[in-house]
């Protein structure tokens, strides 16, 4: 058995929920045997089980999974704190379209501070998360116009 790396064991709060699920998804995607998986956990994070991972250990394990070829297929998300599917809030399809168009014109996505600043006057909000349906439509239209102008030049 491999001895745990004493520097790797970090004693802060343990991970749970979606992070634990992501570790299992990566393990399956890489088709790791249980023995190889446990050896990786021990070598990289100093634990025998993913339920013992801290945030730091989780990050180290995910970095190793990425090095081994795992690519997360996590779907694009609306900005932090954005309204859910309540009436008068942008739909998930609108959020995806906004993000796609924002990236098309050169922003890094919905959390890009430059994009948030660009949205303020067009969406008539202080932050993207406050967009209502009408504001989302204005932002989508403005991005569409920008893309058309870029295509003309």
C-alpha cells in the first residue's frame, strides 16, 4: 500500500454534494479501477475516500483528473445569484443565448466584469442577476446588433 503524502492531508471542512458527485463522475469517465482511484486519492490528497476530501484536496484531485484527460461537461450557468425560473425572469435558454453572444463579441462569459458593466445601461439593472425578461430581451437584441455590425466589417 502507498503511504499517504503527509503534506497533502489538509484538515479543513470536508466537501459534499455536487463536488463529491463530480469526483465520482470523473472516476467513471476515466474508467478507473477502484484500486487506482484509491491510490490517486491517497497520493494526491492523503485520504482513502472522497468523502474525506477537503476543498483543497478536492481541487488537487480534480487537477490530477484533468491531467489524466478528464474534461468536465458542466453546462453553462446563469450568473451567481440570478433569479430562477420565476415569472418574469430570463429563461435558461435566454441565459445560454446571452452567454453565447457575449463570448462571440469577446467577453469571457456572464461573470466577466466588463460584460456586467456593458449590460447595466442596456438591461437597465445594476447587475445581470437582476435582469427581468424585458431586460434580457434588450440585452439579447443589443448583442445581436453588435454581432451583425462585426460581420459587416
